């Protein structure tokens, strides 16, 4: 009797594929097992679109950073030229020329603030 019951359990038990699907509530539509190709492709397509959006965002960020760096580089070059000009004045004529150079810089700074 026990041999018959074990055979019946093996045929319909939850350890076999069919018995497991029946125990889970049916054979289709519950999300168990491999996904159909349409769902796999749509998920991959969604991930691809998200990756493309992130890439486009990083490109625009990169362009914005590049323009900021270019502007700061130009500003530093202008300041370096002003410093070099002041250093040349100081070396060339002593304190009187340096004072004139400082006065020119002060005048240019004050005119920019007004």
C-alpha cells in the first residue's frame, strides 16, 4: 500500500514539474519560469533607453563643464597678463613706475565696479 501511495505522490507531488505548477496555482501567467521573448526584449529595450538617456545627460553635462573651464582659463590668462605687466613695470622703473602701475590697476578696477 505504501508503494502505491509513493508512486502516486511522485506523479502528482509538488516535487515534479507538473505537480509544482499545480501547487503554485496553474501552468500559465503567474510569473514562474522563463519570461516570454516579448517581455525579455521589452525589458532590455527599457534598459537601453535608460542608458541612452543617461549618456545624453552626461554629454550635456560635459559640454557645460567644458564651457565653464574655457571661460575660467580665459580669465586666468587675462589675470596672468596683468600680473606680468605689473611685474615688468616694477622691474623697469623702480617704485615710481610701480606706483603708476598700481594706480592704473586701481583705476581699471574702480571703473569696472561703477
